[in-house]
C-alpha cells in the first residue's frame, strides 16, 4: 500500500478584491464628502479625493470638457480649477446617486466602481439647476478616477 497525502484541512482566507469594500452606500458617502470639500473650498481636495496618476483618467466639467479640452486629463491643474470654481461661487449638491457596476479598466491598472449622479448646480448665487453626470472610483486608491458632468 502506498500512503496517500491528505489535503490540508486548514483553509486560508481568499484575498479580498479591492472593490468589495466600496458598497453603494460607501461609494455615495465618498462622493458626498467630495462635494462637501468642493463646496467649502478645501485646499487639499485634490489629494484627498482625486485618484493619483496613473489611476486618474479625467475630470470633465465646464472649463475642462472631456475629451475636447486637454485640461480635463491634467490632474495637476485641478487644485487651481477647484479654487477658481469656489471663488466664483460654484456649488454642487447631490440630488440622485446610482451605483452602476464594478469593472476592470486596464487604463486604471485595476478595477473601478462606476456610478451616475444628478447634481444640483448653483453658480454665483444663481438659480439652481440639475447637472447629470457619471464617474468612477478607482478601487485601489478609493478615489475618483473619472468625473464627468454631462450638462451644466
């Protein structure tokens, strides 16, 4: 008779995919916190909420429309953009949020949580209006890699 090796009965935990921690509720909380920092003119908003290079893809909004404006893909221009928008009285509030999917994006070097939203946009004390858009949170950093306001 030959001895047959028995399989180990000790189980090791499977690695947790990085997107698992970003439930719809957590993702919405991150976006709400970003908008609060945006509205308050927080100087550290870019480092706190925007994905680092190479995860960052674009931030498209008026004055930096993606894909037409090269500034939309320039993460380094965001601190000045955010400060200028705050000074002009630009305010964004979340009206609706939808958690869409988790996808792998080779450009992000990993997975991303995709979401849609409708913002209430107020500029310089003017009348508020709806501003729909979409975005993606890079799962490795937990920060915004894609942000695109469809209409302003």
